């Protein structure tokens, strides 16, 4: 297959080509896994494979556009772009790389695909009521082959994503929140809301 970067505009291609090589390699692996999972789950997601798979690949390629910037740079960009900066983002500005990346894709690279922008925006924290592309990108970002070494739970969730994307997504959100709790960090409300929306409702006594 030809280089997936070739499907992007020259300016976006140039921006991605300027990322640190390990980050660009991560983006390529996420793109490949997101497109694979998109084809596998297209029907369950109410999509056609030929529509959702290229979108998932594009979302994977561009999702970390802003990941290489420092916390200070991300805070400055978030202010310049008029993005909300909550208490958690102020303490952990790396969380802003999704929203900042989405806003830059819109402002500087002419991307108008709202589904893609939303998926990039929420790929670190998740959000309530995640759409098809949000789910594919989140799962692919957390379970691409470069992330699995030394974490058997992630490897298990990657296998689960073959059969049940939503169970894997919920498991990944819970896994990420458990790690943050162990470190004594703050849970992002968007992650809590994403997980709550995916948990099956408790069965009612009849
Ligand atoms: Fe990211």
C-alpha cells in the first residue's frame, strides 16, 4: 500500500514529517490499527468499512500533531486558541495536546471533518457518549503494538478489541484511571463520564 501520509495535504504532511521519529512511528501504528479495527467493527458501529476505515487511518496519523510541544507551549497555545483550561489541565498540560491538536487542525490545516476533530480532541481522556471514530482512535492509541510491552492487561485488552470494541474501550478507560489513582493523580471528569456511559446498567430486580 502507498504511504498513508500521501493522503494528507502537503502542509499537514510537512507538519507530521517534522515530528520526532518515535512519535511519527507511533502515529503510523495507531493509524494502521485504527483502520484495521474500523473494518472489523464497521457494521457493529453502523458504518460502512470503506467510509470509516480511511477516516480512522487519517485520525490515527494526525492525532498527536501537538504531542511534541512542552507543557508551557501547550498552555500558551490553548490560551491563544481560546480553549478551556481546567484545574487538571493546568497541573498536567500534556492533557491539552488533543484539544490543541484538534484546534490547530481546524485553524491551520483546513480540516473540517467534525468527527475526526472530535476524535483527536478526546483521544487522551475520552468523553461522554464517544462516537465511532472516538472509540476506534482511543482503543488504537492505547493498544498499538508499541504500547503493549510489560503490561499484560493492555495486551489482554488489545485481544478483547478484536471481538468487542466497547468492552475493550471501557477496560482501557478503567485501566488508565486505576494507574492515575495509584499515582495519586486527579481523574479527569471526561474519563469518568466516558466510562460511566459505557458501563452496563445494573439489572433491575423483577
Ligand atoms: Fe496523544
